[in-house]
């Protein structure tokens, strides 16, 4: 844990503020890969009953910021969750990608992996917020309440929970090998009894033998089967509905849950368990719950956002949210709960599908091109060895030891690597470390997003930007991660508590969420926040 943050919190010499005129519970919902236009696109098929609304609770009764865009280039899960939590650009919060390379050793670094902690609830690598270099809204809430605020985060993905839970919250996620809810000893000495009971309840095994079938007749969907030839169904799935779950609850079964609406149902059920066991929202101190639903991302990657699967999954999540909101109403009262909804990034269509309907689209394997480039660089600089030591898209890491040993000009090497990389298919722009750290690139909307995402201690020596609708690597059917509008556009919606129906098309950013919540509660903003409070929400008190 960041010692400065720990000391600041433990030494807080003021009492918890009186927040009588504040929500008792803030629920932050993140739907992974939910592009900003999709809820409006599918709204005709969402639940629309007075006391049983999911997404419609936002669309009909909420405050909607319909032009929210990330201001960074690496539109990825970890980066987006960290930005939502801290209100800061990646250059400030320190998470430049889901994974990066250690600049000295070239070893891969996963955003929330922490070898100094131990996983609780299953075997495998552990996680903590150790790599997060900024405070979160929940950290500031913890400090302002002198540690009395109850702060929890849950997601299918570890990074979805750990980064929004901050340094002082309690984070839980799901182990894909066992289906268990897990956490780490960063948060607890042992897995809490309520989590153990949840794992043993049989719920994770209750979907065995079930099939994921379309909720409606095919003609009622906005999407169709047009992109099916270009899909890459995950292991265990066939092309087209229905998608049958195995009858045996083994590792394959648990891995498949994340690609079906059943995965989000498990997440919502455990979120309910957290609210109950911690008595969240039951006193005058505002509590915070982050729930990150990941299935939309898994489905979108493999089936594409234009698929029937992607649309049907969101219809299922709509019902799951309606049930969750009904639970919150009974448990806490929605008049006492402020609910925020956003996403960590958007998504583009499958490149081959876009080409089939007349758009541009390209799929490459850029990382493997650098063996040949290294050979060319060796000839240019008259050396032996590989100057590009590691590729972790969009970053290229140079062999700093080799450059020093051969007494090469590192800026000249950066420029040479950039010149070769710029010629690769699917590459739109290339930036060197020197450019990103010393030049003002704000005149270029793409370059400025790259600069906003650059973390000098973690990012590469050369950064690539793909052409629109192009993929550097082909591990999935569709992807995200670019600085283009389809990847930066996400919803930023609010409902519950004192929120009145409102819609704005002015451009805002997900960075604004954390500072808006801080302003609403009249507490300190996250320390490196770059966002601005949304007055319509921040001034509700």
C-alpha cells in the first residue's frame, strides 16, 4: 500500500463529516466495453416496467451525458477502470495498459499482479492496487469518514475490482479455474466467511447443462447474423445460438461462464451479498460499492459488437440490473442510493466484417514483424543483437544495456525504430519517448491522447497508433485500445437519490466522475485528478 496514503488516512485528526444531506450509498456500475451509443440503440427491448427497470432507469429517469469520451489512447480495461476511479489521466495514475514491460528487465508486468501478496480462495497469482500511482474517490471517502465508510468492489476481472476499490476498499473477483469468488491478503487475512459461503452455495454450479438461448425472436433484434462468418467463438462454443453449457463443472465450465450472461448474474448476486453483510447504506456515513460487469467485453471480443450475442447479452444484463436495483430499493431505498453508470472503453467492429460492408478494416500481427526490423537495425548501427528488446503493443521497448554498451545515441535509435515501424501495415502514427516527454503535442487530437496515456517509468521507448479499424494483433475477433471515437465513447449516466431527468451532449470525460462524487460530498478530490465536476450532479445537495 502507498505509505503516504496510509499515513495520511491513519493520522487524519478530524471527525467524519456530517453527510445527512448526501446519499447513503454510492453504487458505481461499470459495464466493460459498453460503447456510448449502444444503450440508446437497444433501448426498445429493455425492461420498461415502473418498478422493474434496468438500463431504462437511466434512460428514462436519469441524468445522461451522451458525449463522454476518454482523453487517452490506450483504451483498455485497466486504464479505463483506473481513470474512472482516480479521475486522472493515465499519465497521472500510472496504469498505461493492461500489461507492460519492466524497462530494465523487459519482464512482463500485469497491471494488478502483486507477488508480495497471496491469493485467497483459489491458487494462482495474487493482486493488489500496488501499481496504482494515484488516490481514488473511494480512498478520499475513506479518509474523509475517518475509515468509517464501507468500501467494496466486485468484478469478474481482478483489474475491474482492484482498481476501482482503491487502496482502502475491499476487492473481490472471480477465479476462472474454480468459479470461486477470491480476494488477496492485501485486503483480508483469510477469505471472509460470507465469501466462503457464497462459493459453497452451489450458485456457481447451477448453470451446468443450461443453454444460453436468445431471449427474443431473431427479428426483434437490432443486430443480425451478418458478422457470424467472422466470429472467433471461444472454447466450448459453436457458431450461432443456442450456446450450451457443459454438464460437468470443471475448469472449462468455469471458464465459459465469463462468455455468457450467467457470469454477470454471479457478479450481481455477490454484490447483493456484500450490501447485506456490511449493512451498506444503513447509517449517515456514505458507503461506496463498485460493481464491474465483464461479460459484455468477453462476448464483444469473440462474437463482435454487431452480433446477436452482444445484443442479447446486454438484454440479459438489463434484466440483471433491474433485479439488482429492486434489491437496492428494498434494502436501502433508491431515494438513498446514487447510481453512476459508465464503461472502461468502447469497441470497434470485427475488421473483416467492416470490410464486408464497405468500410476499411485490417488485421495484422505487428509484434512478429520486429525480428526482421531488428536485423535491419543491426546493419544500420553496425552491431550484433536486438535493439527492440520487447514488444507489448502499443509499446516497443529498446535494449537500454545494448545501447549503452555500444555507445549509441538513444534518440537516434528511437528515431530509426520509429521510421521502420511507421512502414508496417496498419500503423497510422509512431511516437518516440523523446517526443512524448518533451514536445507539446496538444495541437494533434490523436497525439495528445497518446501523450495523456504515456507513463515514462512504464511505457515503451516507441509508441504505435493503429489505423482506424485496424488490429495490431489477432487474438480475438474484435477489439479496442485505439484513440478513435468508437473506443473513447462511453456512457456517463446517473440515477437514483435526487437525480432528475436531464440530458447533455456537451463533451465530458469519464475523468469527471470521481471529482463529481467528491464535490457532491464536499470531500477532497483524488490527488492527481484531471477531471472537472459535473455541476448538474455535484450541486444536487
